[in-house]
C-alpha cells in the first residue's frame, strides 16, 4: 500500500492509526487526526479497508483536519451539555467556517454562566481522554436506540435518511448519529472556546421548534486560537453598528421596520460623496444613466422568471385590482429602455447605470445592521452587447472593479459560480455564458476558483471576494452573463446583414449594495474613513473664546477650498475637544490659540498620529487637499470634488 507517498506492507486487520504510526515520524503522527483512503475520510481507529490502495494522513492544520477537530469539539460540547442539562434535546452540530455550533431544545435560555460551566465540563472530558468510537447499526436499531433515549430529533433524521444502515459515535456517555470521521480521543481537543448563544429553528423552518444554538470555535493549537480570539475582539471594536452610533451615521428604528436604514446627516453625506464618485466614474466609462420605477406589474416578473424562482424574496402589492411586484433588481426596466426603440449593431454596446433602490424579503433572523437589510441601493448596471463584444465588456467591468477595490485598499479574488439547480434557459446558453466569463478572466491572466451551483437562476456569474483588515471575506462586486432574459423579453438589434439578432446582457455591480459596502468599509477602517470620504475632513478647535472670530475665518477659507470642515468653539478644555475629535475619527484637527491667531496660522494634528505643526492657512489647506486626493493619484485615477 502507498502510505504518505511510501510503499508499506500492511498486516491484515491493522488499523489506520497503526499504519500511519509506522509510516510517519513521531511528530507527524501526533498531528494526524484522521486519514484519507482512496478519496474517503476515515478514523484512525478504523481497520484499513480491503480495497484501500493509497493512504494519506489528514493533519490537524489542514482545512480537512480543522473541520474534523471542530466537528469533534461540537460532539464534546453536546456531551457536556447533556451532562449538565440532562433534559436538553440534541439536534445537529456541524463544523462551519471559523468554528462550529450545536442546536439544543431546552426549557430556558442558556446564559453566559451556563457557557462557562459547559466549557469547564468540556475541559474535564478532555482530561479524561475519552475515545471516539464508531459503530454501524441498522436504521431500525439506531431508531430504537435514540427513541429510548428520548432524542426525537435524531429519530426524525434517521427516518429522513432512508438508509439501511447508519453510523453512530460515542464519546463518554454521549451517543450521536454521525457520518464522521472524528479525532481518536477527546484529549486531542485542547484549543477551543465557546462564543455565544443564538436562537434557531429546527431545520431553518420558522414553523418548527425554536432551538438554542451554541456557537464555538476550535483550532489545532492554543496559539492559533488566541490569534483568532484577538481577531474577534478587534471585530467587536470595529462592529459597524457600534461605529454607526458612535459616529452618528445611521440608525435602525423598530417603529419604521426591521432591515430599514435611517441615514443621519453625516452618514447621508458619506453616501452622497460615494454615489457622486460612482456617477462620475461610470460616465468616464461610457455608461448612460437610467431610472426605473420601484414597482412593476406582476406579469413582468412572471415573464422574467423572478416570480417562479425568486418570489420568496419579493414583496407584492395591489393597485386597482392589478398585482405589482416591488423590485428586488433593476434589470427589467433596463431591458425595457433597450426595447423602447430599434437598435443597430452600431449602437451596441448599450451600458445602462442606475443607483436603484431595491427591496428583498430577508428573514428577521439574518438581518444585520447595514450588512443584511431589506431595503438598499445597488450601483446596478446592465450591458447589452453583441456576442463578439462580450469578452471585452466583461474585461472592462473586471478592470473597473479592480480600480475601485485598489482605491479602497482591498485585496480581492475571483470565483465563477455555475448553474444552480433552480435555473432557466437552455444548456447551450449556460455553456456559452460560462465560457465567456472564464475566457475573459483567462485573457486577463486573473486566477479564479469555481463555485459549483451558486449562479443566478438566469446565468453564471463572477463574484469578486474582497478581504478586509481582519482578513474576513466579503462578496461585493459581481458580473453575471445572461443569454436568457434578452430572449424572454424579445430584445433584438439589427445586424450588419439587416437581420434581427439577439443581444447578450451582463448584469453587474461594482460596490454592490451601497449600504453593505459602507458597513464593510466601516469595519475595514475601524470607522476612520478615507479623508476623501469622511463627512468632516477637518475640525477647527479653539483654546479660548478669544480665537472664535479667527476660527470662523479659517472655516470659511477651508470651505471655499472644497474641504468639509467644522468648528468647535464650545467653552470646553482643549483636551476634551481633541478627544472628541479623535473619537469622531476626523482626519485633521486644526488647533487655534493666541499664537496661531497672531501668525494667521493653525496648528495641524493628523488622525494617524503625525503632527505637521504650525502651518499658514494656504499650506494647511494644501496638506489636507493632498491627503484627500492621494488615493486617486496612487491608483492612477483623477477625481474632482467640486
């Protein structure tokens, strides 16, 4: 047998662990949590299958190894919960990105003190070094076993599986229905932390039982866990909801409705600057501005396929006995603009841009500040072009995205999402659309991964995934290639041959949801927005009332230079004013005392800790203007704030 790249003779009846122990060094074997046998994952305690020809260790630092550790820790947590709260019913406990969870039915909410007790019990179980043992049972026997234990959720799962046999795992006194694999013993699970409790519904169905979900995380070693927990603490500090309140940018009011954002003056100003920037950038790239209504007749949504494939995410209303759908997307109006007149092949491509307000029905449990809302604005555009123009148009959008992400300092990667189960259009059209996206990225030399089955229902897409300062991944920009909707809406252009031809449509956003992007940017920057986007770029602080007149003069001077400035002439100590300006994340503080008045100057302090010192007014204004424009020059862009 080939084991870790080496030919090894394996004795009949040997376990996976015994074989790896012989093939690996002591240090390597200590890091192995399972093995991969002919593309299947298997426990170390399992006998080597007769048909196994290759065996590879799964190390604790690999993606697969971390997943096994986390899933095993979920079982460890469930064991502790059942020990401390015997009447709790267990449901499911998978590993997830960055951690794991387990859902329980219990008569009262779990408290932070409960989590501490559960974690302490988990550590005791680790110290006991209990074995994770696997057993194969017939579904009938397994069903009877869990029925006697009073675990009705496990019985339901077994019934739904419809398999002849199932596997169960036991650690200590805890028994669970599970496919596996798991680590060999609980003593291997030493770096974990329980994080929070949230509500959940059984199988995500709000009509089923209300459960409690305990979240946790686990890693191969304490050092990595400590680093992750530090990131979580940083994320709490950067939570855009907290920053939104601190900086007085936006609010959510239950009297208005969940998922509906109310923008305050400073937040609305950030939006206005961002949207103005986007309009100018789109004009430079040959886009035309359009605008469609907020509601459209239901028949249009039926024709587009949204009614059959997306209506659970839509809102509907009725006017004069006519059903209307509140738009979740802007594409329908844009197609109608194209169809409003005869188009020649010379007219293509047509690029329509709209900062369109859309509404989507999100469940209340997933709403999250600016990041998941029910009403938002998309920087939406639709490009209608000939097939021979398709590659260049996709490349043009991808370069546009790259320019903008570089401006904001985001690293990014691309993935192509392919046809989902719920889809419209022919296989031929899907193949052509998918090829076009791959061809464009290949031409650019841009690497990408494949995300199988996650395309839009009308076409495949390129998703741009950005990484923030805490290395979290966010999907913002997307480029969707659509051969289907132009056909459903009978969009045509007159070709060079005088015949009618069908255009291809690209759906694309650059920032995506404006709300979501601002939320991501707030967390990325910790609220310290780039100077060009800060609602207040400079704050003038006086030491005493005697400088008030000069402070007003400085304010007018900066405003004439196009700098957004405020003045603080309150009868407060300077240190207090400085501290408030720092909490407001204002890029520049201009301090005025008697010496500054005499010199017709200001004392400049920067948000980043630099102290340029005493500057004449024109030099101070030039310094601030340079900082405002620097990101654009760095990215080879130009932008006028006038």
